[in-house]
């Protein structure tokens, strides 16, 4: 208790904002990641995975992968890795540094629907998808979708002791994707198989 008889809150006597109710982790879609602190006043670099980087602030609270910890952000400016954001309740470099590497999610229901006729997918829809070659032979499953700066790259886990296959996610190499069947057809370049 504070001297005034009110429950003590964070610095300045303000109560911490209420946390939103937890979200089912199975309903979450990853849309960003905290990259690193920016300066000494608690700002954080954010690496967005959305088509429009600033859209990350439009979906309401962002959640960790468990759906139990929520973050409210405000964009303060651009950065070479994406954006610089102010996270509610994070006021110094140490607190900002503690967020590094946390992937941020939103409930699927918060995302706009994807039109059936578009060639657009959420990464979450691709991960775990079966991958086959043009003859129908199973190549493996999509483990992750990476963006190293030159476009999306699929990481495909292959059966047995084979190393993962890294394949550019382009129409030339991935001519067919079906979210409905959970399967994609690939046509890797010679020697990449």
C-alpha cells in the first residue's frame, strides 16, 4: 500500500494497465518479433512480418506464443530492421532488452480475411504444409518461412537424416499452393534436391 492508502502501482503511482484475457495459442498467428533495444528510454526495434509493416499496430494487443502475455505498442518511427516502437510499461533499456527475440502474435480473428482468388497466404498457413515434387513424391514439410531481405524462403524438413531444403518462395519454384489440402508442389532447380 502507498501512504495514501491506495494500492501501490508502478512508478508515478499509476496502476498498471489491465492485461487482456489470455488467448488460445492454437488461434495465434505470428506477425512480428522484438529485435533489440533502441536507445536508453525503453524503445524497441520491431521486425514486422506483415505486408504493410505499420499494420502491426492496428491489430490490438500483441501476444507472446503462449497467449498469456500481452503487449501494447505505439510506433515511433522507421528503422532499417522495420520499426521502432514504444511498448506500454517498458521504460528503460534493460526492460527493452528483455523483450529481444520475443515473437508477437495476434488471434487469427483479428487479421483481415484473405481473398480466395489472391496468391496471398499467412506464413502460419504454410508452416507444416506437406511438400511434394511435380511427380507427387513427398519431399517433406514446411518448417519455417524466412525473409533474409530478398524475399521469402521456405525451409523444408526432409525425411530421414537429410539436411533441410531452403527454397525461394516464388512461382517458379513453388507453382502450386493449396491451403485447403495442406499441400504445395515444388519445382526446385537442378541440384537443389
